[in-house]
């Protein structure tokens, strides 16, 4: 079982002067869920090399057992430091694709032609694609290979909610709101309570609402792979 994990390379939080990137929990918890199931992981990003970490995800209040384990794991840190360039990987070599969130993907992966093509090829080949928190934003321009419509049209999906974005005071900073984009593209958007785990699986598409949903999304992806 081979899973491609795609991370952001974007590190600027709009014009605020603050930094962003990927959210550590949303990589770390799925990383160990996948490893524990015997999966072989490849990490990739648009620029390759070390992806930027959202510094707030390293705050003490954001730490979990998974993030502490990741920080103390030299193999995990080495894999993160040497991500492959997204343009150099083929979905043909993998069984599934997983996108961790953080605000970074809204600026780069949402519009990245390689990411868009990779997701479209995965779906066309019957391979599941999972994304958590802000990462469902990468579906913004992805088309259903069979219909040419948005990949989320008519699909039960979730992602970082407008209420949660307002709570972190970034509604006016992000290039688009994940909830609004999914609804505009025809997705059947749902959400649970703020900051509580919430996952939607519809066909080959798995989405999670927030950082707390990261491990449940990983488990849902593994369950889909197990069913074949």
C-alpha cells in the first residue's frame, strides 16, 4: 500500500507579514496512522524539499501525542525535509493521495496545475483522495473526469468552516473560504461543532473539517483502501 502525501510550499499569510504553511497535527497524526497500517509513504510539495510549517501549529497548546512523536522521530523529520517535487511524481505509482491542511494550500495547491491534474488522474483511476481542514481547498479547480463538472458537485464534503475561520480571525485574510468554495462548486457541505472531529466520505473523496479530524480522515482512507 503506497500513499502520496502532498504538502504546501507557501509560507506567507496573505499581506499580514505573518508566516503560514502546513499544520503539524494534520501531517503527524495521519503519518502514524498510515505507518501503523503498513503503508509506504512518499511526501511531496510544489517546491520540493522542506515545506514550511505554520509556526502556530508548534505552539504548546497545539501539541498532541502525534506531534511530539513526530518532532522526536528522526526518520519522519528526514522525510519531511526531503519532500519530492510534485511535478516529478505520478499518481500511477500510488494507491491513494492525502493532503494535510494549514492555510498554505489555499495560496498554492488550490491553483497548482500539477496538483489539479494529479487529483483528476487519481479519481479517474479509481484511487481515493483525502484532504483535511483547509486542504479541501485543493479541490477548488478539480474537475470530475467523467462529467467535466467540479469534483465536489453533488458530493458530501466538509472542510474548515466559516465559523472556525472567523474564530481564528482570518476571514478577511485568506484568498477564499473553504466552506463557501465547496458550496459554490455544488458540494453538499456539512460541518460538526467547531473544533470537533467531522469527516465525510463520498465515493473516492474523503474530507475532514479541522485538525481534530486528521486521524479520523486517515482511518477513513485506510478503510476505503482495505475495501478495495
